[in-house]
């Protein structure tokens, strides 16, 4: 296991229907590196700095996770997956998708 892994992953929206799992400092840095330059700002800078410091062992990984989640919340891409997804609880079906 990577010692830079988040205790709980952060899920972010990547488009309208896709959620990406950000599970570690490296994932967060990769995501931040791909973020459009014209949409970067002070919260982005704080998140990136926190991730670099966690990568270097200067701050706990939880600081990087919280900073990244704060960034995602600030740009409205944080995905709440705390509830069970509907497809995970679909009723049992018989042949042809008919509920039984």
C-alpha cells in the first residue's frame, strides 16, 4: 500500500456522468496538473502546495486530502458518493429484466 494513500478517497466529477476516484497524493497531483490554467486560483494553489508538501513528507497526507477536497468543492466538482448508488440495489430480475 502506498503510504501517501488517502484514508478515504475523494470523488470528483469529470464531465456530466463520470466520477473519478482520487485515492492518493499522486492522483491528486495528476488531476491538478491537468486542471485548465484559466480556472486556477488561490484555492487551487493551496491544494497543489499541500499535495506537494504531503508528497515530500512535510505535512500529513490528510492535509493534502482535505485541501484537494476543498478545491474540488470550491469549483463544484466534488461528488458525494456517501449514499448507495441505485444500480447497486436494483431488485433481482428474472429473464428479460422482469422483476421477480
